[in-house]
C-alpha cells in the first residue's frame, strides 16, 4: 500500500500542475472621430507624405492680418493660442518637415501620388504639418499652431480641410495636441486632440508612411 502511494505521488509530481495558457492581449484598434464643418467625421485612412523634406516656413502674420484673424469669430477672440496663426509672405527659416493627412475614406499611397488634389469633392480631411525629423521619439507630444518665438522648433500645424467645387479647397487652423505614440520609418500611431470654432477631433489613428 505504501508502494502504491509512493508511485501515485511520483506520477503526480512528474505530471505537475498544468500551466495556465498565457493570455494574449490584442492591440486596441485605433479610432478617431470628429465633427468638421458640422459634419460627422470618422478616420478611415492616414498617411505620412513628403517625409523629411526641406521647407521654408512662413513668418508670423502682420498686425493687420492678426486683427482680421481675431475679428473673424468669437471663438478666436477667446483663444489666445489662435492669434498668431494667420499666414504671411515673410520668409521664415528652413526646416525639415513632413505632411500627414487623415481621410474619411479608404485611400492608398498610389492614390495620393496620382492626384494633384488630395481631398475629394465635398470631403473633409485633417492635415498636419510636422516640423521636425520623422520618426519622432515615442510619446512625443507637440502643440498645434503654438505661439513660439523659434519657428524652427519641433511643432505641428494642424488644419481641418474641405473641398467644394464652388470655392475650391479651404482649411481652418485647428488647435490642441498631436502625440506620436509610436513612430517608425514605415508607420506611426498618432493620438489627436484638436479643435477650432467649426469642429473637433479626438482619438487615435495609425498612419502609413508613403515612400
């Protein structure tokens, strides 16, 4: 009887307690929703283009242009960060820059290369100018349209863009932050928190780098 108990104990130790199957946590699906021009917007594609090109930035706007921008809406009057975003023709510094587009339709890199107008008729999009080297360091957060003295500093200038056959392509500066959660030579994961007087956009989106 003792021999049977010993054998049972040895078998039990050899088999051991089954190890639990490791749980694989799926990566969350990026989701960016917005309201642009009083129209619901859901991001379906995003791309980084013109990667690390040399670009000359525009200088700050003139006093007259600034006053016109402040008078354009009540929202601008109550958001000081918007006061220095109107463009001018003054020559600014040369910087490395990349362009990021977020679309509400399915688009490919080939589509972008073959079209002179990236935003389709009656479509809205989010356009982000990145001043800085791609890829940014992980978890880099940049403020959109910031009031900074050094225009060569890393920054983003975001806009909500629309195209209408009647008046062409138009855009309005959007303010807030863009965080580069992850970024490589081939793609990036962006967390967007942007708004202006005509819309807002919040969420994450994965952007492919177009070679």
